[in-house]
C-alpha cells in the first residue's frame, strides 16, 4: 500500500475533496431552510428546525460508525493489514444496518420522548413530527453511509467520498424542491427528499467500496476468521461505545441550545435555525482538516511513528487556523445579506441580525476543538475523548443556566463558550496522550 508523503501539499490534496463534500452537507441544510423559508411559513420553518434536532440527536448518537471507522481503518491501513482494513467496513455496515432497522421500528416512542423534552406549541410540534416520521425511514441507509464515509476517509480516499456526498446532496436538493414547491408536501417533503437521497447514496457507496477494496479481497472475508475475531470485536465496541457517549453528550448540548430558542419564541427558534447554517458551514468545512488529521494521525499511530503524529498535528493545525479566520471574516462581511436571502419573514430576520457577532466568533473558537476531535479519533484515544466531552457539556449547561436572564444573548454566549470548554478539556490531556506513542525505532 503506497501512501503520499506528509507535506502541506499532500495535506491539502487530501483535504480539498472533504472540504467540498462537507460544505455540501450544510448547504443542503440551507436549501431545506430556504425551500421552507421562501414559503413565508414561520411555523413550518421552525418545525423543520426542531425536527432536524431530533433526527440529528438520534442518528448522530451512532456517529461512531463514521468516527470510529476512520481511526481504526487508518490504523489497519498504516500497519499494512489489508484484510483487517476490509473487515472494518463489513462490520460497520452490518452494525449500521441492524441499528437502522431498529430505529425504524422504534421511531414512534423515540419521537414522542424527544418532543416531550423539547419546548414548543402544538402547531410547531405537529410540523416537526411530520418531518421526523418520514426521516426515520432513511435510518438504515444513513447509518450505513456513516460507516462507508469513515472507511473511505481512513484510507485517504477523499475523492471517492466527495463523489458520494455530491451524488447524495444533489439528489436531496432536487427532491426537496420537487416535493415542497412542486407537490406542496411542506416539512414532510423535505424529509422525504433526504431519506430517498440517503438510500441512493448507500447503494452507490457499496459499489465504490467494492471497487476500492477489491471484489476478490472482500470475497475472502466469507472464510476469514478475522471478521469475527473476539479481540477485534471487543476493541471495536469499546472504542465505539466511548465515542457514542461523547456524541450523545454533544448532541444533548445542541438539543439544549435548540430548546432554549424554542423557550423564547417561535421567531427566535427560526432565527437560530438560520444562524445555525453559518455555524454548520464553518464546522463542516473545518472538519475537512480534522478528518485529514484522523487519517494521518491514525496511520502514524498504526506505525508507532510519534514524529509523524506531531507533524500531522502541526500541518493540519496551520490549515485549520487559516480557514477559521477566513470564515469569521466572511460572516462579518456577508452574514446580513445571506440572512435576507434565506428567509423572507421580517420578524425572523430581525431576530437573527443581533447575534451575527457571536456566530462570526465560533469558527475561531471552534477550530481547536474540531481539530483536536480529529486527533483523538485518529489515535482512538476514546476514553479521554469521551471524558472531555462530558466535562465540556456539563460546563456549558451550567453557563447557560447562569446566563438565562440575558435571553438570546445569554443563549449564544453560552454556545460560544462551549467550544472553548471543549478545546481546553481536550488540549490539557494531549501531552500525556502523545507520550503513550512509542518513538519509532530507527531503521537498522
């Protein structure tokens, strides 16, 4: 297996397809908001926003299928173990399929429990429930797609991952417009477009994976004991459980934030949904360098090469800092105009404008946290990763409660501080974690 050298050019070559693919994800979210927002129906807009929180919480509780897959695949790839590399994908797809089917059958109690916890009136809840009930039918495909993307990222096959994301997102956008504007399905139309696009992407992804990993090599796994090796499975579930707990902690944080907007009023919740698109675009694009760090750090850890781990951290950090500054400036300069394009509702616009300053600071405050996430995932330091997220979430909730008298200002200030808490919790543990990687022995 050949690997590109660890240079700035190689880092960017690996990252740019992820940048485009990641940027397309929140852009589709913006299209969802735009398609509903141009109808002028604030309740439908807020319903899609609230429903998206529920689906994100449930689906991304199993985000370990993407994160754990990347780090463990990269380590197998770094140690030149082709059979274990391919076995990782089969295990991930199997877990995603089983869990996704369980979510389809459990969708009613899950949705009812979520809406019981989230504030909102009857009309808002009805709109959100229509969105959620349709999205659940895409669960097996969505979770399988997580595993496919993680596997491709771990191999550094970012162009293949980009092709998959473009195909899914293009289908999503086209179906959203057709179902909402053409057929008048409202929030359910947005959900149907996304669910169908997820199934389309899953089938395309399996075909690509069979080509990348080799049909013959995957066929060997039918008779390969490694696929069911107890030690491998135990490590897989241990790492994934820690990542799941970490993901649940952060999803709880974001749900708490969404509930804060719903607690204020429908217009503020809708305004927060618009502002969240800026945060999402920033996070997804900066995640390109975090994902690159996952693959590079994971491969270096697989070879027990501490100097290469440190170099991967430094190079991806340089790109992350530059990208964070660019996004902060762009939000300051163009944020107001973009809000006007996204929604025609004047009350929603006026509720969003005052908080653009907070949103502009998030790419700078969030950049260290997002990059450190990638480092920890690649190295599979899952226990420390989990504990840092739990601590940061607890600090965020305490901060939000303390700032509640400040209304929406306090809500956004607490969210900004949450990124600082995450970066600090991960950063303070990093030196000790790096010392656990034995320096690579010199060649004889």
